[in-house]
């Protein structure tokens, strides 16, 4: 994403991700469901309670990609859910779409890896 001209911030666990979201107020967030310390579902729920993150696209990119996992992600407030690995073309499209709308994008199906 940096190579495409985007500013990127990375957290390796849920609590740090939440703190980073508070500090940065991102335009879009990519969240792994299997984070240590606080899973991506809880991270998403907490981000949705923050005014700065209430309407941003939160994209789950996870190895947890069953229908049950996607349903849990939707209930937590995830905008879209993709299975790892996500391909670059899909990633670019997500970011472009997020820049054109102030509302979360509709929940999608897992990507095909490439």
C-alpha cells in the first residue's frame, strides 16, 4: 500500500490496533480476525464505538473464512470480509471504493488468492 502512495500504520495485536485507530483516525482499516490480545471481532466492535471510526470501512482479511466467521464479522461491524491471501487487484479496488464513499462498503465474499 505504501508503494501505491498510501500512508500505512501497522499494529501486531488488538490492543495496539485500537490505540493506533484512536491516534491515527484512519480512512480505512484492515483487520485480522486472529489477533493476539483482542481478536478482530472485538477490535471492530470497539472501533465502531469511536466517533472517528464509526463509518470507516473496516475490512477483515483473515484465515478464518467460513460462513460462520463471515457472519460473526458482519455482526461485529466489519464492512467486508476476505480470505487470506487477498490479491493486489482486490486490495486496490477496496481502497479506491473506500475513497468514493462515506459509508461502509457492503459485505463481500472471500477473495481468490493470488
